[in-house]
C-alpha cells in the first residue's frame, strides 16, 4: 500500500462579477495539492476549474490577483495569501 | 486619494478639490451612463468592484501620472451600485501648472482605470435582459 502523504495548501479565493455568478459563490476555500514546490496561480486555477467546470466559459480570459496585485500563472501563492479571480474589467 | 462611492458623484466637489493657486489648468473627465450602444438600448448599469484592489490600482495610476507629468492635485472617484441613464459613473479631475500636462494626465488616468481597475459593469437592456460587459 502506498503510504505517501498528500500535502495540501488551503487557498482562499474571492470571485467577482461573471466568475461569481457562474460559480454561485463569492468566496471559496480550495485545497491545492503541494508538489514539492511553492503553489502558483496556475495550480490555483487548475483546482478552481476542477471544482467549477462552468468557469471554462471564461477560460483563458480569467484574471487573477494575489492580495491586491495582478498575478500571472507563475506567481507564487504563499500560505495564507488571498487570491482573487475575475473576468476582464469593465469599469468607467 | 482615490475613492469608491455608492452615492451620486458631485462634479463640482471634484473641481473644488483640485483647484489651487499652484495650477493654471484644471480638467474634469466624467463618464456617464449612455442610452444606446450599437442600437441596443440601456436602461441602467450595475457596477461591482473588488474594492481594496480597485483603490490600490487607482492609487498606482495616480502615482504613475505624477511621475510622468508635473501636476498639482488629482481626484479619482468611481461609483458603484445601480446607475440610471445620464448618471456619472466615474470622475477624474486634474490640476497642473500647465494645460498640456493636465489633459495628458487626465487621458492617461481614465484610460488606465478602464484597462486595469477591477470594476465590472452589467448592462440592464430595454428588452429586460442583463449582461456583464467584458472586453
């Protein structure tokens, strides 16, 4: 029997606008697998899409922030850092 | 200091806030709720923000404008919630010693706000449908 321990980092993600409506939640805690390197936005996005397949309609258009700064797929998410996920902005 | 508000934007207050004897030029940009977009009729817009990041991003835009041009005072404000036709959704006021800098900074700030600040609008069309606007 494989007894390897699976590590996870809990990442809190806030969702806005169409991303919130497609998921029906404004906030979700995701358990993101830790694979011997820091968790990145790409990992968070993967976990988010697995949890909410309906987000696929926004696909590559989805934007991410760590704290209050835009992030790209390589941005590291430290334990406890909040993530935001949203569609292209349309203020003004 | 940029602001978000649930209340109507007072354009005169924006002008008053940037007027100073250090400035020889004052510009004011207002974004307002337009009735027609490609022949579709809008009844109202609903605005939502990721507020802490919106303020942080507006702050960064103000700082960038101050690095690029010699300015006196800046005011940036965005309305949130339900807006009906003609209401002011966004206001940018800039004062500067000279008009070239005031115009250029005002244009830069509203362009960057629309490109970067995490705020979203939802159309309420005259046929009763609703639709998030995203580029």
